[in-house]
C-alpha cells in the first residue's frame, strides 16, 4: 500500500510539473528534455520547434544539445528562448547535429563570443541557413562570422537588428564565407552609405538574390553605389524601407542594369515625392517589377497614376501618401 501511494505521488508530481510547464510556468529542464523534444519533433524527426517547452535559457539548451533525438533534425527552431553565449556554445559543441541545415536563433541574447563558437564549429557540415535576427552580435560578431572556415555552405544569413555597423559589414562582405549567399538580411544595423560602397564592391556577392537593407542610414550615395556594382546583378528582391533615398536615389535606380532582374522593391518611408515616382515609372530596367511598396512617401495621385500606367505588372496597391487608406 505504501509503495503504491508513493508511486501515485511521483506520478502526479510529474504530471503537475508538466501542466505547469505547458502553461508557461517553470523551466524546461525541470523535466527530461527528451519528453519535450518528442512532443514537438515533426516530419519523421527532421523538424524541431520547441513550442511547449517554456523558455529554455542556456541551461535547457545545454540539455537539448546532448540529446540523441537531434540526430535526424534538419531544421532546428530555437527562437525566443533567451539563449546567450553559453547556450550558443552548447549548440556548437553538440555531437548530434550532423544533418542540420537550418538553424533559427531569432530573438535571443547571443553576443560575439557565442557567434564565434557557432561559426567555428565543425559539428553541422550541412548548415545552409542561419537566422540571428534580434541578437546582440555587434561588429565583433560579424567579424567572427567573417573568420569562419567551417560554415562555408551558407545560402541564407539573417543578421537583422544586430548593430554590426559599417565596421562589421566590411569584415563580412570581404569574406569568402558569404560566397554562396543568395539571401542576406542586414536591416536595422546602423549601416551608412560608406558601408554600402564596400558591400557593392564585394566580389563574394555575385549569387545574391535577396538583399534587405531596411532601417539603416542609407541615402542617395548608397543607392548609387549599388547601381554601380559589378557583382550585384542577380538581385531579385531589394528591401530599402526606412532609409533616406529621396528622389535623387530614385534617379540612380532608373538606368542601372543591376536592377534589371528585380521582382520586388520596397521603398517605404524614404522621402520620395511625385518626382521620384516619375523617375521610377520611366525606367525600362524596372519593367519586370511585380511588387513595389511605396507606403510612407508623398508621391501624390500623379505619381500613383504614372507608376500604374508604366509598371503594369505591379500586383500590390500603391498609395499617394502615408495618410491614404
């Protein structure tokens, strides 16, 4: 009787801990990490996004990295788990990520030391996509990526919101580590026209198709650097939201062959007027655009009319001003 009562107490305690955990109370490592992994492991063990674990923090990530259940995982989504450098280092040292192709570390607390560990690791030779959106890597973190000799198959890199600045950008775009990159996201990084000049001259960006530079400090000189580039000729999506391009920047875009393959162009909140819209509408190199985002500019009805009349493949609505609905 006494033994049965003890077993029931243990069983109910574990159940209670699980209920608390699933409700967002407590920490993941209060239970066996494998229980949590099994709950969210999908696609025959190839996809793992820990939705029911609560926030893992570094301690939980250390347990995760030691689980053999990761052996088949190709996509690992660890967004918003308050992961710091210790957690990043644990991932880098895991012996069970040989099949990893996609690593999402969005919205964590990783700094330059953690990035250095991630990009010096030899444990995930198939890694092709990594998101560090919303971390704290700074210029030193970008330099650590640039120095990598092991993570050389990247086709997609997201560094949005990491404040790498012109210094970090310079190191990154002068590195062979980005030679296979097709998608590069650098929004909200304090990048200026000077940084854009260095990027535009990089010999390693010939394969890039998607370039996100939104929320930086880019003006007409920066966009002119892109227009003059000899390597950025495969661009299909160029995202420049929340910069300072103005009408002069639009003029720079109208004749350059760099933009001939563009399908998507985001120019929201760039101080563009009717004149800038007229420049764009008269451009032959932009004739293939399907998505042109102009919200937040003051192009007026005349500008809207010109764009719709000349760029007939545009699929999204275009408004005359930020006040339009």
